[in-house]
C-alpha cells in the first residue's frame, strides 16, 4: 500500500511478532521435520513460563545476541512471551501437537529469539533454573545463556507499523 514519503520498512516498525514451534515427543512425523524443533525429553513448561516473566520488559539482551553481531545497541523491549500447547496441521487430518512460543517486541537482535528459545529449553530440561535467566541478562555474556535453537521452527508472524 502507498506509504508516506520517508517511510522505512525496517526502521519504522513499532513491533514484531515471532513464533517458534517445538515438538516435544519421541517420533516426529517426517512431514513436519523442517517446521519444528524436536525435543525428546519432556519439558517442564511451568519452569519455562516462570523464566519468561524475567525476560519480558526493557533490557540489554547482549547475552542473547549472536557472537560477532554488528549491533551497537543491545537494549530491546520484549513486550510479551507466550508459551502454550498448540497444533499444526497438514493436508486432511494430519495434525501435530506442538509447544508454541510467541515473542512480541519492539525489535530483535540477531538470533535473539533462537537464543532465548535455546535457553528456555535448557530450563525446561532442568539444565538451568529460571532464576539463572536474571543473572544471565545482567551479565551481558552470551556464554551464560543456553544454546542457539535451530532455525527450523522459527517464523516471523507479523510486523506492526
């Protein structure tokens, strides 16, 4: 649609919404292998939700930015993280129950969502505690966060101007 003179699709964004899908089970139907990240061991979703409450807000997200990023400002406002069970379908009747993680923020650093997802999965597997997320944020050290989640499973859902 026509936009005002000077409009910039990258810099005039008010918020973005990403969704990451995790299949938490043993056997992933082959049709979904490029759409979700399969995690075999059962995840502790309440612990993951507890950690999200510590991430929401305006913070320096240096600990969740990819190494060698060219970003100068690491402060972002993460407005919402929602974790819920959901389902995706393909063709007739082929459905898969997944864990959906939705992120809404005013902007995201390079691999920020994937690094947060990896950290939340670490928490869900008991390898980190939710309280460690607060320390990780304050430390501004990527090495303290969980691993980077794979790209499959991540989708940009909406850009709000």
